[in-house]
């Protein structure tokens, strides 16, 4: 039966216009992923199963769950299924998927074509039976406007979010009974996105995290739809007492190289983290960042700031120059930073090398000095997510000010430069393997934002300066040398 559903999924996915997929946030779940998700539900003594599948599509997830029931792996005296699907064109396939089980297991089902968000909010507000024992979902992924009807509806259920996927998960969790389990595949951006903090708090207040699964490749989960988005499969227990969390990883959705570790919850959500970031450690070993009592300072503690580069080139297009000329000052992009050095101006670059200094651009410029910069965009598949470089004033002759383009994050002191040793020390620390690995535990999207860098813990100012002086004197430190310096902080 799974193969038939999978054939239908492939046919429908290929036949659906990309515009429609984007409008509905609709990406159907591949069979192997659906099987893995359904397999996370533990066997239970419950005799009645009330299963919720919001955004059911053609029933791939329900099908995988019911297949377990049909095989005897899960046993219930009665199964009641509520499958919500807004796209009426999928209802026939969905109904056919579910109907095939009616004669094999004690199943009754409803295919509901209404809007899940509206229906769920109504149930939460006007009924007292939140009694789904099992919830499985691949929610739609689509941003929702702050003044949209959905945002107003969600606020009635005390849910604040910027995307449909956390809205679906939060509502489904609210409709799940105490002790019930929810399994979802969702973008990993909720783990640390600043706009998802209310959602993280909603989940952590109402459920225990039991299991998380990561794919090594960003495009694995929905490769047929060319979705470049890191996804996580998460299992929650409504009202559960939080204990250790099982974390599994696999290269792809074949799950042939599945690796499993159990982690204490204090490695998943740090007790002193007001943002409630959700970390996903992939190794049982604690790295130098976790082990070192010396790495515990915030940027505020250090008297430092980090800001997104203020020059948005397309908004200042009329003020940009391909190469330096009279009246211009250096404009720095990520591509100007090569290894440990700066190549400026860079001939043949597609981006401008300079920006005119005038009344309209002055407020976007920084005084020339030493700075630490980190590029904002990287790929999960790259060797490093955090790539830090030093801005050395000697590279810009007599320029009094500099422009930092929007794809750079800039460390500064009140929009002024840093001491040379402090700038180099920040670069050494941020370029350590431990920092990079630690960052990957909570950052699953393609950006390294200023918010992320503010929330990293740092050594004290004196230690950073000492690291910088070491880097200046040793010239071109290797990665092994940099990591060894950090390890010495943990000794």
C-alpha cells in the first residue's frame, strides 16, 4: 500500500505547479520519511486511538501510521482519524488511502476540508475535549503577515508566530490530550529564529521533547520538490515530564546509517538562555565551549556590539562605484576577505568596491579602524558556518571611514573600531572548530545573524586580547593551532 501512495505522491508533486505549492506551502511527505515518523510512536496500553493529521495531503503520514496498526505493531480496539486537507483536489486520493484500511483494522475516519487553523482555534475556544492521543503532521511552510486573519485567529488561542508551520504544530499540540504524542517534520529554523521564541516557549511549557532527528543534507527531506531547507523531525509528549532526549541523525531519508544518542535536557535547552534556543547535539562528547567555565560572557559583558552591515546596496545604488574614485570610500563585501587577508579593491568583482561619501550615505559609514567581521550567509554543507575575518585599517590607505555591506556582521564598540589585539582575538575565537560545532547545534538555516552572534558566550575581554596578541605574533596560525589555544582555556 505504501508504494501506491508513494506513486501517487510523485505523480501529484510533479504535476503541481510550483506557484500552487508556494501558495499552499504544500510539500507531500515521501514514504520513507513517513515510515520513520510513524515508527517513533511508542507502543501503548491505550485501547482507543484518536489520530490527528493536519494538512494530510494524500494521506502519506496517516497511511504509514495505519500500516503499523495493520501489521500488528500498534494495536488498538478503535481508531478514530481526523484528516484535515484544505486542497479539495487531493480529497479523492486521501479518501482512497484511508478507505483501504477500513476492512483491515477498526478504523473510522473523517476527511475534513475546512481550514485547520480556524477549526482548531474554534475547538480550543469553545470545546473542552482536547483528546487526540496521537498527532502526526507535515505542516505547510509559509509566512503569515502580522496583520493577517491567521495572526488574529492564532492570538485568540494565545499563539504568536510568523509562519504556518509553527501555527499548525502549536494548535495540534493544544488539541492533543495529556500523555499523547505528536510527531512532526518541520523546518529547523524554529530552533533559534528570534521570531520563533514565543513558539519555543509555547511548546516547552506544554510538552516534553522526546526525540529529534536531523538529516546531514539540507535538501534530503523533500528532494523531489527541490526544497533547500534543513528540516528536523521532532516528537513531543503533551504534558510529559522532561527527561533525556534521543537525537538521531542520518545522511538521507534511507536511514541506512542511522546514529542514535541520548542527551540530557540541559544540552538541548540551556537553563540560563532566555531565548530558549533548542540545540541539537550530534555527538555525546561535550566540546570546549561546553566544558570551559571561562567561556561565559555575553557581548554586553564585554562592552561590545555586533551589527548587520548597514549598507544595503540596492537602496544606495546611485551612490556606489565599481572602483575607488575621488569622493568615495571603501565598501566591503564578503568576497573582499580571502583567508586571513583583505583584497581591496578587487578588480573584476561583480560588486562595487566603493561608496560615495555624502550627506545621504554618512550615517551608514564606520570610522576606519580594526574590526572583526563575520559573513552572514553560508551553506550547511561548507566546512565552516562561522567565518570571521579582521578588517585592518592599513588596507585602505588614507580612508577616514568604511562601508560594510549588508552581508557582513560587524563587531564594534559603539560604532567605533576595536583595539588590534581584541579584533584578532575575536577572530581567533570565532574561527575555532568548537565554536563552529556549537553554532551548528542550534542554527539550521543558511544565515549567521547578528542575533545569533550576540547569544554566543565568549571568553573575557582580557582572554580575547591575549588570543589576539598570540595570533599577531604567530603570523598565520593553522586550524590546529587555533583549536589548541581554545582547549587551553578549558584546562
